[in-house]
């Protein structure tokens, strides 16, 4: 197919600036209970979440970008001056402190310290991203400098608060996940026209990535792809130069991005005639997915959904795929809280977006994993991906 | 052009496992001087650098992956059990501790604590990635748990040591940067056949990304693209829906990856007839690049190279582009130490890979930036990208 012939469908409109402001208002409303005088945000996803600002400069580790949300007073950013103009063009936040970066001896540190000093202190606590599934984007040395210059401040974990907000997606966020999920479904639908046994796993993945981008994905960073007979032996590594042979089952588990938001789902296809064990495993896991979708409703726990899947897998006499969970939250990150597993009792609420991802080892070193993405609505789940067919698709 | 017609050239062979082991030996040889009993490595790039293990699971923030290099005794990894088999297949490191992840209450923490307790103590210091241009990949809460369980250990910055190693690239590393740089040059060379005024910036970028992937890039994550007349007004944001008009100068600054390694360079083209000011600015910046390439030799400082560029820019009466530096290191990260700027006096040595990136504002809100990638050899620089033409290329 010619590259010119593949064009994106119309993407969702930009997220309104007022939405980012509203997220900050929601955060602020939770800060008193969390006993935080301010939040100091340093990661790409949360700076974007609260301000609307995004830049590919995050790819470079040289420069930090900070956002400060005080409980009282106006929020402001502390960013390298190279980003000033674009920040003001794209964010609702109007107050900025900048410095000429790179400046390794003081990479925004003194500006952040002085700004935090000026914030009214009620609790003496500033929230940062310290908790589960987060990282410290600034160098530890810089964090230590900030903390030691502010002995009167306790830096505390703001992740429970942020998680509370990010768990519930807005219509604009859902529209992005749906958009990228649907366009990746389109790529999967087209695969039988070009994928065939004899190609390597890498060749299939390159073509897939290129098509996803031509159809509207901004990035196609997560591309787990393996083939094997009766099934792939793992689902954690990327594609290899292995030639796909007749009888192989091929899994492609992909996270593609549009405007910051991910889809994360997979499809399994057989090239040529699959084994009966693979066909049975596919039906089992498809059925486990079906049971999970039925189990997703407001008021249930995510562990209930896990149990619905695990019951089907166990009834088939299989061991699970060793992934440790069977789905997770989805949004700005490829995987977000919660985890669909026995120990996670988070209650399901409308506007959560989840992946449903049951898996099993159906023969020695042969795995079968399915994954779909859905939105929780007051009436139950709404699929954001198009449901995989109930029987193992075959590419002749 | 049909997608099938675009195929990768032969990539470099895999990096030998012995090379990863050698890196650890080099690190170990520097640890006594740095007074470190061990290093605790938690970031994707450095775990990969020392062990050879890579997994796309780093895209998910759920699971941490640790590598411990003791000064005495065998190195080992502490990783989620989902990664065990693949770790053993792909890394030279044979010792592993694993846990079933996700397990948010103890995500590898107690294993790391117990393992560090067992390491012979000479200095009472364990090195971590704390310094400039790094981040803490594990949650701060988990780092605090580790540190408070080991009051007898001082966690110290190992970045100077790591920087020393990573600054000097092996032939296998250089081969990767060259491979991806050359294939991206091929994409640029093909642009006149398909890019034209009337396309949006996004359309050009999508096609470019798709071609880069079909030609062999694993990812095309960094795609700064802007157009404007007489020149683009910034070089920090991604492409927009702006239609490229006749007379526009279009810049594409791209970081693509192969097997973990980046290229990072740009090209400027005019669509239709550019202004004289743009043509002059192009020649000025091309000349600044030329002077910088001449100035790159072992024994010089990176600030000398910056001065060679700045002199040309200032002689043209221009202000610089506000980037704060005119190039940087390149490798596993899109940007690495050092920075080519007035204040960075790192001495240039053979086997460093640098980007040369002069820029200027040549008219109000109109920028011109060039970028090339080169390897330092004992005899001077060797370009890893194909040199841009000396006059502004025009696409009719």
C-alpha cells in the first residue's frame, strides 16, 4: 500500500484550557485534607496534567521543569527560559519563573527554594510525587539541595491526591484513548492484507508502527511482539529477527500514543494452521476477558474483576501468565493505578479507564494473553477498543 | 511510495555480552577511588549499559528494576520475576533476586536492603544515580525505605563515575549511532520526492517518522518540526497543523533510536523561494558548524568548540537561539553530558560522541539552528551524519 493512501481520521479537538485549570482546582480542594500548603510537581505527566504544557524536551534529561500549586495564591511554573514562550502559548498558567538552562550548578533550584519560602505556611508540608508508580524526575542531588534549604518544610507524598484525580478521566481524556485505540484497531484489521508467514517479527512490527503513525498515532513506543508454536514463550520482550513460521501464534501487545494518551491492548493471530491447544487457549482467554467485562461495574472492586478472570483460567486447568496482575489503569501513562489483582481492592467508579488483561500458560513455555481497554460508565463498561473476535483469527 | 519498498539496510551486529561485563570491570576499577562499596543502579539506561538487559517494561512505571555492582563479589540484579527468563537470556549477569510484582508494599525494597546488608563494607558508601542529568527511577518513598533500613550506609552520588564511562563510546556504540544517523539522513534525502508546500507540519512529520521506522529505526520519539517565514519562531515544540506555505523555512530536528542509541540532528529546507535573510542565516550557521567541527580535537575543551561557533554567530551580528548551549553528548540518551557552552570545560577525548548545534535568531522571532553528530577520533572528528549542504536546500 502506498504511504500517501493512509491518512488519519479526524482527531478529537484540543483539550480546553479551562479543563487544566479545573484539575488544579480539584487538587487544591483536596490539599487541606492532605495537609499540604503546596504541591511541587516535577514529572512530565503531571506537569502536563495540571498545566496543559507539553514539550518533547522532556526526552532530554538536561533540564528540569517544575510546576507549583499553592493552596492559596496563584499557581506558577519554574522552567528553563527556552520554554517560556511556548509555555505561555499552551498553558492556562500565566505566572512563570525562568532561568537560563543548562546551568548545572543551579538548575532551577534557587528559584524553587525562594518561591516555596514565599508560600504561606499552614501545615509546613509541600506535596511531591513520592508514592507508588512515580519517580523523581529531578536529580536527587537537586532535591536534597531544595530540602536542605527549607528545613522548616516537610516534603510529603502527594501521590494519593494525584491518583484520586487522574483515576477519573474527563470526556476529553477518554476521547484521546478511544481515538488511538480505534486507529490501532484499524491497523490490526488491515494486517491480513500484508502480514504473512516468512516475515520476521521485526518486519511485522516495523510495518505496524509505520501504519499506526500514518493513521494518527504520535508515537508507537511499546511494541511487544513474539511468535511461537503452540504459542509465544514470553510477552515481555520486543520483536526479534525470528521468522514467523506456519503454525505460529503471533501476539502483538501495543501501547501507542495520541496527544499524550495511551492505548494498551493486544491481538493474537495464527499464521497458517494453529494447534488445537492454541485455539482452545484463545477461547478460554477470550471468555475470561468477557467475564471481566461483565464484572466491571461501579461499586465493585478491581480485585473482583481479577477474580472473574482467574476463575476462568483456573477452570481451564491453566497456570496464569506470571504477569502478576490481569489489567491496570490507563491514561497518560501506559500503566496506571490500580492493578487488577487479588490484593488491590480499589473500588471501581464511573470515568475510570481500565485494561482487562487475562493471561495463561497453556502449554509449557506457551502463553496466551488478551487485552482490551474500557471506560467505566454508570451503566457498566464501554469498550474503547473493538472487541477481538471470539475465535483465534488465522492469516493464511 | 509503497511501504513494502522501504527496507532497512543491514544493522550492526549485537553488542557482545563481554562488552557489558567489561563496562562493569571498568566501573569497579573506579569504585575504590570514589569510595564506594557498591553501586545500586535503578534507571533504564544504566541498567542496560551495565547488564545488556533491555525491556520495554520500563515504559510502565509499575515495576522497578535494580542492578547491584559490588566492589567485591559478583554483580546481581533484583528484578520482578516476570523478567527473569529474559534477563538470563540477554544479560551477562547470572545472579538474580526476584519477587512477584506488582507488590506495592514491598516492590523489591526488602530484597535490595538484605542484599546491600550482605555486601562487605569498607567505605560504608553505596553509589546511586544522584547527579546532574539523572533521575530517581524508583519512588522516593521506596528509596527512603531502603535508606532508613540501612542507617550504616551512606548513599552517595555515582554519576561522576558513570559519566566517565558513558562519555567514551565503544565501537559497537558508535556503530549504532552511525546506523540510525545514516538511515535518518536517507529519509531526509528522500524528502524532496514527497514533501511539498500545502502539507501541514504534522503530515510531513508523520511521513518522516513512518519512513524512519521502515528504514530501521526502532523508535522516532523526538520530532521537533516548525515552519515559518523568514524562519520558524521556535525549536522546542512538536509539529502543528500549520500548513507549510511557499517561502517558509522548515526545520526538522529529530532524535531516532536504534537498539537503545540515539541520533540527534536537524535539517532545514525552504519550500519555494526563501528570503535572502534566511539564505544568509543558513550559510552563517553552516559556517559556524564547520568551524566547530574543525575545533573538535582531543585536548580541546568543549567550551572552545562553543566559542568557535559563537564567534561566527556574533560576527553575523546575531543573537543566539536561546538554547543555552550549542551541542551536547549523545548516546543512550538523546542528550548527555557535556554541554557545549561557555561554562563547561570538559576536555575532549577520543571516543566521545558530540552533537554540534549552533543557532541564532536571524530576524525577530525567526530561528536558524543546525545540528550534526560526530565521533572524536585521535585525528579529529568523524561525522556520523552526512554533512548538510552548504546552501539552504529548496523544495520547489
